RNA sequence: AGGGGAGUCGCCAAGUGGUAAGGCAUCGGAUUUUGAUUCCGACAUUCGCAGGUUCGAUCCCUGCCUCCCCUGCCA
C-alpha cells in the first residue's frame, strides 16, 4: 500500500453525496453492492467498480454486498460465478455476509408482479418480439398501446399464473408494466418485466420457466438488501425513472421499506484494449488469446497472471477517479501504478534474454564473487552470492560495434561495469563466417570489485549471467494486445483486425540460479529489463519448469 | 429529430461567484554499481464557443458547437 502524502485523493461526486446523506442523517450507515452478471470474467472496468463500491463501504464504515444478477440463465454459468468471486477476493475485498443472488428473490419478485397486476399496473401481452418493436415506436416517434393492455386484472392474474406453470411456449407472452407508451424515455414504454424462457438456471434449476428482467429485478433486489447507494454506469441513467417508478409503488404499498438511490458514473475505457464482455468472450472463443486469463487480457485474472499486483490495480482505480465525463485512460497510468507497487517489493535479480557470450580471458582461481542485495534500498529483502565465472552471457543489446552518441554500455575497446561484479574491457570480437559477432573476449580489472576504478570513471553498468550456472527458463514477453488505441471505435472495422501480431514473444532466458526455489506468482525485477512474474499456471520449479511472464518494463528515459 | 449524459493541460481529475488542486505523461537538473528508484525544478493569464448578468464568472443566465448513451422478450 502506497499512499503518498503529496498525492491527495481526489474527492468525487459520489462521495460528496454520501457525505451529505450521512451529515443530514438520511442514512446512519451506507450499504453499497457490486452486482455482476455471471456471464463472463471480470475486467479492468469491473475492477474500477469493485474498488468504488467496496472502497466506499470501507471508507464510510458501511457495508458492501456481492450480488449476482442472475436473471438470464442462458448466458450464465457457475464457472463465471467462481471466477468472479475469486477475482474480487484477489483484488483484496470481502463482501458482507453470504453472497447474494437476484435469484434468491424470485419468489418475492413474482409476488410483487402480482401486486402490480392487481393495481392494474401490469398486464400480460401477447405481442411477439417483432410486433412489440413496432408498437414501441422509435426514438422520435411515440409508441402505441398494445391491444392487450386493457385485459382485466382477473385475466392477467390467471394468464400470469399460467405463464409460470408452463402453459405457453417460450416467447409467446410477456408480462409488462403499464406505464406510458408515449413517453420520450423508451424504458418507460410498458417495459417487459417477465419473459417465458425454458432454460436451466445455475441456482434454481428448472423451477422456473419465466424469468424477471433486469430493470424490474435490480431495483427490487437493491431495496430488499437496503442498499443506500446503487452505483452503476452511465448507460443506466435512462433507466433510473423506471427504477424509481417500481420502487416508489412498492414502498407506497408498504411492500418495501427502502428506496435506494441509483447514481451513475462513467465507465472506464483503457487505451489499446477493449472492455466489452461480449468482445472479450469473442477473443476467447476464437482462440485469439489463450483464455480469459491470458496475460494480454484486461480481465482481472489476466492481469493477475500478467503479474499486476492488486495494490497496483487499486492504485490505478484510485488515480482514474470517478466522474461522469467520457474518458479513455492512458495505459501509462496503469503501468505506472503497477510499477510503483512493485518497486519496493520485487527482489532484483539478473536475467539475460538475448544472450551474447563473453569470455573473461584473465579469469582465474583468484577471481572473486560478491554477495549482492536483492534490493538496492531495502536490505531486509536479503542477499545472495552472484557468482562470476569465466564465461558469461550479456544482453546482445548491451554491445554495439558502432556506438551511437551517448552510448554508455559496451563497445570495442571500451569498459563497462558488470553489475555486482568487476569492470571489464572488451579486447576482442569473435565473428562467425558471415561476420556476425558471436563472442566477446574481455579482460577484468581486478581492482574494481566493490569499488570504482582508479583514475577514470566507468558509467555504464550492464547485467549478466553465468553461462555455467544460469538456469534456462521460458520467458513470455507481452506487448499490447491491439495496435490501435481504440480498436473498437475505428469506422466500420472489426476490432479483431487490430490485434497486435507481436503481442506475445516467447524467448529462452538465462536467469540467476536463485530462481530454482521460486514459486508460481513470485515477482522479480530482472534488472534493467523489467518486472517479471513466475507464471501462475505453468511455472513449477519442483519439476524444473521455469516460466516467467513479463509484467511491465522499467521506465526508460534514455533518448537515443 | 425525441430523451438522457458530458465538455477544465497530451491522458485522467478536483474546484466553483473572488481570480485554476493533484496524479500520469513530458521536459530540465542532482544522486545512483539498474540509462531504474529517489530527489529537486518546469509544465493551463486559462476552464468547448459566443453573448449577457456582476466590481469580479470556469462557476449564474441565454444561444450555439462537439462527443457519448437509448428503439433486447440482454445486463
């Protein structure tokens, strides 16, 4: 947890509302909720919402529920329920009491539907989908009343009962609220609140063949849970009048005691990625990624596998803020947050991903090795011996035959510091038949272990690894999944056209032997390369399987 | 065109009748056996545009412009 004193947490309009409600005594305690539909994995946008809802409860000493909005059995699975729970817990939040499900309220919802029928505020409609669309009107034209709108209470009660009992085919009838077909708000043009759908439900099995719709279910579920502040994204603002309409009638009839307040905020958009469950699902089903937890996915499980830690994701959410304005956040904000939370925790070790062999020609039995700290600022992370051997690998990128100006790494006849070891000088280049440099012959300045050379300054420091004792590992280098900052907003093109062909590169890496005892999800900084994490699924040091994912590179301010 | 929402630095985002917080990014400079970190410093005479009210407006009023969402028996 990094809370910088200079980084004042911005207030936001939702907090202002809550503070006011607490101050005026409208509420003694606030209750929020995170209400996912279990039809996919949670992504970065949900992470923002989770941090908001659970964060609000934490900050104001309130309560936050987890409630699955499971009203559409055709799309919902238990796999998704499990993954969602796991993602929330991993992010560091705990819901209050038992997990709730909208389906817990199906009986109540049915009862209330009968109430609306009895009030003559709901009716069974026989219009099919096409007809209903036609009767609904358009954005600019009013709708017209359904011919079934005037059915008697008795008939409606009976028909609704028969709907529940399976007397009618799927889609043959719906139960609709009787509001206003002429409303300029289409959500108020007699919205359907129950449809017939013979689908197996993850919780209620085959008990029901009619299922309530979101608009009807969500507000009632909120009220039943005494939610005080129901935060959702902007596209639901148009639904608020319906939310309030349903609740107000039920409260007036004493069937409900609380009237939650729906508050909308803008959803998070992140550059070079997509946050649409439907589209993410497409990437998975089309095998364009390895799964929902592919490290390139903006899903919580993907970010976790990528090595993003929960503190980093939380910091990111905090820095994004909450507002109602459209926003497309820079990836640099996410990456900076993740780096910042890894900086003080990740042990530093050395790894070479693109090796160039170096032979230390004057290496002998008196050549010493040093013990090096795992972190330059935090000695408590411990240290290990970094053993120098006659043959080492350095990064190919750290040698340049014709160095560009400002180059401070290795070049012919120049010196460089081997991190945690001696200063070496490149004396000779070995080339293969085609002229490629395949090896460097260097000499050690034996008077430079743990001290600066005398009479000159060697600025460059490069990382290296021993040829004889480095451990080979598979290293997966990740880049952004899309080549386009807004892949789903390019005129008439499918977002899949912009998948970055280089978003995954797999290389063989040579890493310090300390990783033989590493566990899955251990994070390291490979010095000068970036942060890496032992893959959650494939890394298994007990069977000598070393697999690391690149989490994020180090900041690189060197301008070439 | 009807309804809803939004326009404050490259990206987020506070503020609100009294003269523009903060973060990310960027650019300088110091320290550094990671060109990392850390540390200092710079970075909106201006708040979509045009009028008006006012001693004074990003904030109030009027008009305009731009963007997003809404016509599932999805959520």
